[in-house]
C-alpha cells in the first residue's frame, strides 16, 4: 500500500491510486487533477480485467473506476477488489449505468474537482482509521492469547512442582530472564513440554 499522512490537521496525500476508464481523455483529466492534488497515480487501466490485474499486483490505496468500464461488471470488479481487501474503490457513476452496491463509494458524473477530491480524502482518512483499528484488535488478541498461555503454564508448574501461583509466576520470570525469552515464548515452551510428557 502507498504511504499517506495520518488523519488530523494534515492532508491525506501521496496515496497511490489506480484509474480505470476506457476513455483516454477522461483518464488524462483525472490523472492531472489527482497529481495536482498531491496523489500518485500509480497506473491506468482501460478495461475491467486489466484494472483487476494491476490492482492485484500493485495494492494501491484507492481504485477510481468509471461505471462504464468495459470487460466486466463494475459491481463485480469493485466487489472483488474490496472484498479481498486489496484496496478501496470509488466508482464514477452516470445515471443507472453500471449498478453499484451501496457499500461501494460512488459519485455521480458530472462532478466538480472539489467534490471528487473531498470524497477521496474521506475514503483515505477512514481507510487509515480502519487500518489502525485492525492493528489494535490484532494486538489485543495477541495480548489475550499470551495471558492465556502464561496462565496455563503457571497451572502446569503449580501442579508439577507443588507450588502456589505466586511462586510459579516468580519461577517463570526467573527462567524468562535466564533464557532471554519472553514470558509468552517461555509459557509456550512449558505447555509444549508438558504435552510431550503427558
């Protein structure tokens, strides 16, 4: 994924974007607009299969695609890109041409420069926040799993050595320092050794 600034007082710029539009004039105008706004247009595609292939290879921050893009259903291509967590998608829609699901961001043509830039900024800001939230959830899950492992290892030591919980924890702390291992790794080693000998 490309690098862009955090949400807050700073602008969300330098995001990598792929444009999908069969009309070369439309692509050129959109590329010029995005480049002037500080975005990096990483690639362009003239049809749906090409867009999907380039998106899978480059993992951009955003795909901006025209609803009239040929070679596949816009809803299907956009759904694949977002569903596989490859990138966010913004569809440039026109009337009823190329139906787009509600969970895919879209704006109607014709649009103003201010409108499309505002929509792109919002998409990228929320993408940043979502990525941060996912990292926090992952960290919390790992922390919870580590605690469970330490608790299980303490229980094993208490049972095997006939000691209380506090002593089991102190024993683990000492071994952790002596072996230069994290408590989590030591706990896993104790659990694995217990299972092997069980």
